[in-house]
């Protein structure tokens, strides 16, 4: 069973750490897609896992950036 990155652990990361992880995931997804096209990928579900992890990271990153620009605003609308 694949290990899923939990949102709580993502929220503990710093902004730069999240940006670095997103860059790593983009590179990994490029390689996964390439290997999938060449029929060399063992587990095609890895593409989905990477895509979803990147979406989680980008969502939390956007939330943190939004909080940084408006510290008086509530975190949830």
C-alpha cells in the first residue's frame, strides 16, 4: 500500500521546503510520464500519487501565502 503524505505533516513544512518539494515532484512527474510512455513504468498509479501530493502542497502553500499577505483576515472564508 502506498504511503500518503498527510496534510498535517505538509502544514508543518516551511514555505521554502514546500517549494523545493513541488519542484522535485514536477521533475519526478516528468520522468514518470516519460517512462510510462516508453512502457517502462512498473506502477502507473505513482503518477496519480505524485499529482495529488503536489496539489496538496500547492494548496497549503497558497493558504500560507494568503495568510502572510493579510494577517488580520481569518484563515477560512
